[in-house]
C-alpha cells in the first residue's frame, strides 16, 4: 500500500487533521499574541506609574507657590 492510498479517506482522520491542525496553529498564535500584549501592557503600566508620580523638588531651590 502506498502513502497516497493510506491518506486517501482512511476513516476520515485525514480530513480531521486538515481541520484541526490550522485551528491548533491559530490558537497557538492567538495565545502568543495575548501573552505579548499582556507583557507590553504591564511594561507600559510601569512607565505610566513612574511618569505620574510627583518628583521631589531639587535641593537648593525655592518651593513653588
């Protein structure tokens, strides 16, 4: 039996692979994108918190009124 004969509608598993494999790849890419987005959002939140914090006055300068 040749490989083509084995893959030719042998119980329907080949059609299942053709459907499931792209779905698994898509799910993996979405998971990777979500992980990167969450990591970037956490990184941005750290910078926003640092920028929003008031800076102490420089020593030797008069306080603002």
